[in-house]
C-alpha cells in the first residue's frame, strides 16, 4: 500500500476556493462568449473579452488542479502544467485575434492569410499554443480518472469536450462550439465544486 500524507494533499482553503472558482468561471465565461460570435465565424470584440477572461480563470483553476494531484502524479504535473499554461496563452491570442478582426474589418480567413509572412510568430502564438489547450485537457481527463480523483464518467466528459473543442474553433462553427463549451462546463462544474470543498484528492494507489 502506497500512502500519501494528508498535508501533501491538502491545499489552503483560500487557495482551493480561488482555484475552484477559476474552474467554474473558465468554461462558464467561454459559454457566454460563444453567444457573441458574429456571422462568418468572427468572434468580435465582445466575444474576445469573454475569451480572455475565460483564459485567465482557466489558468488559475488548472494550476490548482495540478497542485492537488501532484502527490499522486508528480512527473505528469511537472510536465503538464507549463504546457497547459502555454495552451491557455494560446486562448488569449485566439481572443485577441477575434478582437482585431472586428476592429480592422477583416474576415477570419483574411486574418489567417495575413499571418503567412510571419510563420515563426504565428506558430508560437497560434499553431503551437492553441492546440495545447485541448490536448492538455484531454490528458488531464485521463489522468484524473486514472488516479481516481474524479469518477471515470467525469474524466470521459473532459476528454470528449477536449476533442470537440478544436473541431469547433478551427472552422468557427458556432453550433459545435456550443456543444464543446457544454461538454467542458459540465465536468468542470463538478471538479470546481470538489476543489472548493477540498475533496479533489487522488486516492492512494494499491499495489
């Protein structure tokens, strides 16, 4: 039997509450922001504001999750946390791009075309960072279920939402975006509440 001390798994109450609220607000703000998408897949200024604030909430919440599961999956947490943070920054870039599309009156396809002369910058800010967010969520769902920090159904919903997320964002399909937002909102409502209550703790492994 491998055990972990209570101190190693317990986060300060104030930290849990802030991280839990981040996990609730991250997907919730994304849900609201998608309703502000404009015709032709342009996010626009209003949607961009919600997207950037959502990214901030996601960052706060995900850091808390990785801290909570670190005793049970230390190597994964050490590697996945910076990658997830990079992915969240990609979400900020995604939101700001939508803001610029409306401000300068260009379509999404034109905005992508205008990035072609800057392949390194575009790759670092969009093509690398952007996919890391759903990829990070997919593996987080797998790990949370594997270490029994959440029920398998919750981990599965996180993975499913992570798969649908880029399917909606790349072609800017509003209906699919609503589905992706809902698929991430439902499991992270559970995870956020568990975090606030101090119950997001991995169970000790049995050998």
